C-alpha cells in the first residue's frame, strides 16, 4: 500500500450526484426545496388574484379566467400538490427540530413515505372538493 | 478599554456577539415557530379559497368585506412572504458562492417579498374599506 504512488491508490470516491441514485430521505429533502421555490412563484398568482379583485370586475374576470383555463388549472394542480408536500414535509422537519426524535434511518424512510402518502391524499381531497363545490 | 480581568461584565457577556455569526440560534428558532404558525394559517386559507370556488366577482368582494377573511388573508400573506424570503435566503446561502451576488440576491428577495406583501395586503384592504 505504501509503495504505490499516491495518484494510483484506490481511494473511495464520494458519490457524484449525476451517477448516484438519491436515497428516499435525500430525495424528500431536495423536493422540499424545489417545492418551496415553486411555491414562491405561486405567490405571484395569489397576489395577481387579490390585486385583480381590488381593481374591478374586468381585471378580476381576466385573472379568474386564467386560473380556470387549462394552463391555469395545471398550474393550480402543481401548486396544490407542492403546497401539500411542503406542508407535510415541513411538519416532519418541525417534529425533528422540536423533539429530536424519529431520526433513525428506518424512521426517516417511514416518515418520508408517510409524507408522500399524506400529500397525495390531501391533493386528491382538495381537487375532489374543487370539483364538488 | 477596561481590563477584562477586573471588569464587572461576565465572561459570557464579553464573548457574546464576538463569534463569526454575531447572533445565536434565535433566527433559527423564530423561523420554526413562524413556520408552525404558517401551517395553521395555510389550512385556514385553503378552506377560505375552497369556499370561493365558483364564486362571482360580487361574492368574492363581499367575502373580503368581512373581518375574518381579511385578517386571515393578511396574516397568511405576512407569514407566507416572511417564510418565502427566509427560505430563498437559505437557498442562496447554499448555492451562491460570491459574497456580493449572495448579498444582492438576498437583498432583492427581501425587497420583493416586502413589496408583494404590501401590494396584496393593500388590495385586500382596498376591497374591505372600498365602496
């Protein structure tokens, strides 16, 4: 070992993001960030909707028409899913931060699955309510 | 400058604020407490929005003339933009490596969050107090 030149030694390499399949807890972590950034963009639509409602019936009709259009509905669906994911994963982070429990590898996997299930469930309930109301 | 050995100040008092962070974990804790509040407001605001599905312009305006929806919406907007600005700040702190670009990005984010919060809140108040 000591007689091989330093450059030829087989050192362990840290996994590179492009060739490394992210484990579920890492995937939920980066998804939290991505959904957070997406929700920041989503606030612009909320501001537009409120400003349009304040501006008058024509401006409101434009904003409401955009939201009810196919592109608007796709964006709303994406934002609702992002919101519920960020909501439930945020609660998971709060539970970790305030209790310092549920931190074992197995528990981080099971809580990740719980978050994914809860966000899918809440998104479905939200859209069932949207079309039922 | 008083000799630190015979000062009345405690060692902790003298050390405070001298580290590279200048501040302790207050902002970390405050962000988490505010997040818990935002979670509650989010559920309430989603219920408000769902109650307005299919509502006409007149119904939306009538809703924002009632005190509870107005107060809830402004609280939600405040908590949301505070959370968004702080969250984006963490993203910039992690991924932007130039001192100046980091400073500019965080500054612009906070300014934009404040302007958007005031814009949306003003809109809600205009409906609430408008004719």
